[in-house]
């Protein structure tokens, strides 16, 4: 069974958050500036470095592999098209996660509408449960099951923290909550998850 550390990790090394491609921040900034000028190779390097975290964020937020892949694909396309609109080069990573979060919310809204229509036609109350039971690409079934007990906003906050490595104030700016609310919601969410990952004997 997976230890709770799996849900409290971050993108930090030696107390300092690494950039999305694991190199010196100055190198990433150079790639970002090149990408803003239309350099496809530079953007591809940025994308390759952040893909895993983007995919994990989408997978654990949406809980469906194909939808997660679609969300990441749409995010990359949107980011490339709007690259010149990135105001602060150092905010590239949070900008990407914000775009992805919006894509995830869009897909979830569309799925809810489809589920409602399908449920009406099939009268199958277990429909959503079955559709959300895709095997986890990473094989982390216990963590994924734990994410399943969270409310949507709780999943988003934990995903930003775990896969994005963001602090409460940063998550607050991206979600519209104040830092204290983020910490409170994250604490409750992690407590829910630990009950699934580390059940009492």
C-alpha cells in the first residue's frame, strides 16, 4: 500500500522549487522568451519538461485517462496559440496549470451533461462510477481511489499542491481563495485521502 508521502510530494529540491525542465531558471526563461517569438523547438522543450505533471494533474482531477489526455492536448494547443500573451515569463508554469485547470473544468461540465443524458436513457445509476473506473496509467490505484472521495475544488487544490508544487498563497491566486481557506481545504482533503490510503486497522 502506498505511503501517504505520495500525496504530499512537491516539485522541490534542496528547499528550492526546480523549474519545469529541471535546469537553471535562467535557461528556462531563455526557452520561454524564444517560444514567445515563435520558436517551436523551444516550446517543445518546455512542454516535454512539464508534460508529466500536467498529465497527472488532469488525470487525478478528471479521473479518466482519455479525458485527461484530451485536456492536456487542448492546454498545449491553447498555450502555443496564446504564448505571446504570457505577461510574466517566470509565471509560465502556473500559467500552464491555470489553462489546464480551465480545460479540466470544461470537460467535467460536458461530462456531467452527457452523464445526465445517458442516465436518463439507460436508467443506470452506476454509469458514472463505471465510466470513471479507467485503469490508472501510473498504477497508483490507492491514491486515485483517494482522489475519488474528494469534492471537485478539493481535488483541484490538492493537485495544484502535489503536482504543481505550489504554496497556499499561489494556489489562492489561481483559484480565487485566500491562503487560509486553501490551507483549510487542503488539510481536510488530505485527511479524507489518508483514511483511504492508510485505513485504520
